[in-house]
């Protein structure tokens, strides 16, 4: 893996990805942050050596480098999911590349369902802890200790300082914000009513199909993380309507401007 990481990184440096300070992963329906970036370089995932091939059609699938709020950022517009058939190593490979390029912080977004029914669709939830229900780990491979401690600490995977800053920004900008525990599942099927009941019992406030593997790898590499969920549906097991993916994407898009404000204002302070 080390040789691949070197080759991918060299390719991107040659394309102009020059010492990014902040890495950003944009989730489903949350790609518009790109419009605020003064783009210096961009490459489609399919052209990057050793990158997984982009599949899901509502993801544009490119890596963008440029300036945002006065900082050099590298942005994944669209991420890789286990449900597309990739493994844990594939979906976290871009995090290793961003780390190798030199990022000092990682900001992550996703669309998620609200398990905590005090939280409503269209709310933004800061993730302050997670539950990995994906049945595996991105650190379970031979040679992981070349990258860091195998038994990686997960006592505080989300950076308290960045969380406090986002809370301050939200208060300042009058953006309603929630905070809670994100549970990651494989998908792509949505959950049954019994599964939503279980998620509530075990302490999840939101559920989605991403983020946790990326955050585990970033922690392993000592990159501080901030992650937010855009809540796109309310997972009430007693009144469960059939899922509507088009609506989930629409709600994500409507909520996106608030997320963009939080990220841009946070980046100014980093
Ligand atoms: N479950 C899993 N993933 C999701 C959901 C959900 O209810 N909503 C958006 N992503």
C-alpha cells in the first residue's frame, strides 16, 4: 500500500495539489461547497492512479484542490461506500492520500436518518461519537502498524475544539444545530422498523452508511476530525413511511447552505 500511496500522491502533486491544509469529504447531495472554492486543480477519480472507480451516478466523483476561506483545501466531491461493493481499504484510501499530501484537519459531511425523534429532517447534527455497525474495520489488515498503532484509540474520535467552534459559529449565525451519536451501517437497503428500534436502544441519534471508516483512519493517522450529518429523514418505527431517495437528496440539498456556512466559517479559524 505504501508504494501505491506514494504513486498516487506524486500524481496529484504533479497536477498541482500543493500542500493542502484541510481535507473535506462531501456526502450525498452535498457537493455545492465546490462552488465557493477558487479551484486550482481538479481530477476525476477514475483518472487517479490506484483510486477506486467512481460508481453511484448522483456522485460526481472528483478530487478538487483550491482556496476556501483563505486556506488551501482538498475536497472529495462524492465518496466511496461499502454498499457499492468496495472494501474498507478502498473507501479509506483517499484519506490516506489527503494525509500524505499534508492535511492538518479533516471535515466530513453525510446525509443521515434521525433516530432521535427530537431531531427533525433539515437539522444539522454535529457528530460527537459513533457506533460502528459495519461489521469490519479499515485497520484490519497486515502491515497496519506501518501507519500507526494497531489498537488505535477511539476515546475521542471527533475533535472537541472544532466541535466547540462549530457550536459557536452556529449560535452566531442563528443556525439550529444538534449534537449526537452517529451509527454507521453498510446499506444499501434502509433499515427495518425493528432495526430503528434497536438503533435507538443502543444510543444512536442518527444512522447512515458512511463516515465512520474515514474517521477511524484519520484518527489512526492523528488527523483531527469534525463531522456533521444533514438529517434527511425521521426514522420513527411506529410511523414508518416507505423510503424516498429522491426526497432524501432534495432535503440534503435544501439544508446544504447551512452546512457550507458552518464549514467555511470553521475553516477561517483553523
Ligand atoms: N438510514 C440509513 N442511511 C440513511 C438514512 C437512513 O434512514 N437516511 C439517509 N441516509
